[in-house]
C-alpha cells in the first residue's frame, strides 16, 4: 500500500528578513518625511488663515490655538498614521486599500470636533480645512508608498 504525505507546501527560498525590514524602514522614513511636510503645510495654512483674520479662538476658555500647536498635533497624528500604514504593510494582504479606507474614516471623524466646538464660522471653517491639509499629504504619500512596496 502506498501512502503519500503531501501537505501541499512547496519548497522554495526562504523570505529574506532584511528585505522585509527595509520595506518597513522605508515606509517609516517616507512617513516621517511626509509628517514634517504635513506639519509645515498645516502651520503655513494656519498662519495664512490667521493673517486673513481667523482668530482660532475656542469658546471653552477663550484662548486662541497657537501656531506651534498646529505643527505639534499634526506631527503627532501623522506619526500615528505612519504607524497604521506600517501595521497594514505587515499584516494586511491589501495594505494600500485598507490604509486609505481607514485613514479616510479617521479623517472624517476628526472633522467632528471643529463642528461641535462652538467656535465662530471663520474658525470652524479654517479648522475643517486644516484637518484636510495634512490628510491630503499623508494619505496620498503613504498610499503611494504602500503600493510601491507591495508590487
């Protein structure tokens, strides 16, 4: 009697761990450069809005959002977005598609606080636009980078 123990596994070269590490480091580096660009673009847009007369004053406490605050918050959430992209590259079969949908959903959620803040119309409108500036930079850059790294 013949018995065959075939698990369906085909022998081949083992995946190169350094190649995989390079993909992750490359995506992380791209994300960090994009985060700096997004922070600079958002801060510049906020400065232009402020020069046009937007006060960025929120009703809870009456203080204005300082320009460096835009850079810090944008940088922080851009790094978080880069981490999400790296996670999708590691654990998803379609990382670019999953990242774009997740990032768009998170961007939509980020638009809620300006809408419910109670700030004047100019401030609310500017804040909404300032959420879209870094989203445009980060989502397009990271999605393009994910597509390039996955073939």
